[in-house]
C-alpha cells in the first residue's frame, strides 16, 4: 500500500488558463479519498494525472515517497476502473481478470489462484466462465474492479464507476466498494460528481471548483463546517439555505421586507461573531433540517414567518420550499428575493402561497462574510 502526495500541482493546456491551480493534497496510506465537484472542475483530470494518463504542467506527484511525474502508468503500480468498464468482449470474465497478470508474466498457477481469490471477495465466482455481454451492469462493474484488484496495486483509482448504473444498483455497489476497500486496505481515490456518493463513501472528501481545491475534510466536517458558501450549497441534498442577515449588538437581524426579524444571539454565536464589526452584513447558513413547524401561538425566539412556494411529500418527511422577501442586496443576492428549503420530519399538506411560521434551531448555524468565506 502507499500514500500519495500532491504538491503545487498545475495543469494547463494553453499556458494561459490553469485547469488545475496549485493543488496541494496528502492522501494517506489505506485511505479512501473522494474527489467531488461540478462538471468541469478538474477532478477527473487530477485523477488521470495521478495515473500518468495526463502530463503535469508544474508541481509534483509522489506515490509512496517516489516522484512519479515522468513515469509511465505501467511503472506506477496503480490500477484504474473507468466509467465504461472497458472489458474485452471476446474474453471470459476469468480471462479479463487474468489479462493484466499475464502481461506481467506471472506463472499460470499463481494467476489462477489470484483470480479465484479476488472473484470470491467480489462474489463473482459463478461468473468466471461467462462473457461480458452475458452480465448485468452491476456484474460488469464488479469484474472491472476485480481486474484492477488482481494486480494488488499500491493505489486504486476509480473514475465515476457507478454513473452507468440505475439508482438502486448504485446504492448496492457503493456499499460493496466501501466494504471491499476497508477489507483490503488499499489506498483508493474515487471521483464522482454526486455529493451523496462522496459523503457516504469517503473517509475524507476533496471538493474542487474551477480547478481550485476548496476544502479537504471528513464528510461530517464538510456538512457541518463548510469552508465557504459554495461547499455549503453543494454538499447536502437539498443544500444549505443562505440567508442575508446583519449582526447588531447582541442581535441577529434578518431584514425582511415587511418587518425585520430579530433573534437574540446565543452565547455560542456571540463568541463566533465577536470579531465582526457591528452592523456587518453577513450570510447565515441553515441546513433544511434546522427548521420545524411552529405550533400555533407557540413561536420560539428563533421563528421565521414565510410564504410557501411548494411542498413535496416524501412519506417520512416533507420538503417545504418557501420564500422570503428582503431588500438586502449584495453580490450574492442582487434580486433581493430568494427561495429556501425546510425539511420537516412529519406529514404536511401546505397550500401554495400559504403563510406559515417556522422555528429555527440555531445550534448548527454557519456564518459567511461577503466574500462567501466562512466566518
């Protein structure tokens, strides 16, 4: 097994614009690291640079302490699983898995033993004599993983391997990948655009946007302490609500159009906002589950009057999309009118344009300055 060190990594195709800009990242030995971000953020390019499939403009990549910038892929002792499986259609599953070992000129007896061992781990032993066209999408993905794992690589790279599977199968294979990785302890880098996959799979998650590494942290830290507004809204489904507000003395003021909402600042909030100037315009971040429906006449100190835009009943919960009208105008909210989502853990039937009052749990609140960075 091995660790991966990425230092000041730059990738540019035209020497004018950096596709990846000064990436610094340490992937620990045996860790499952997930790269996540919107399409075009550079996550697959970064993975391919680790694999040796993309050249490096500047910076350094080391695997197990060895600089690999100029090494071809076959000398890096890595294995990669692609989105489209890339199985040889004329070969059986057994021969597909054995192929990389034959290229290494491993003795036939050892190849047979290695293939059968990995096939048993992946529960594909009954498939060994079948051709890829006889397999389902999930079975093909297991075979592709098996072909990579038989090589016993130092680093296992996976580029959106589940994107061709249906939703139910994705959940199943995702769980299997996590289990296999824990059992084998192989250093794994997994690329996805799906933040749910990132949160459920990764021991740590690296979030990229426009070629810049935004934050690297365990999933729970990304969710509860995002480094900026982009991460707050990208991580979580639905994402975090970002509401304009103002700190004034010991109050948090939401300047709504009809009447400002004033909340007393709890002690914990005061400590976090102590360094901000008075009457500073900032952003309040609240996860959808921070809201609950107020009992009539029993509003809390942290209540919020709002107008329902629509409601989605999901059986065990209801997602309420609501509207706040505010004259507060900033670079992030030029319209002065925004929509937010509350996750209510009960069955509700709300009419469009109905006015309701929501209570807010301030315990998980996040704050961001005008640049979008966490306070």
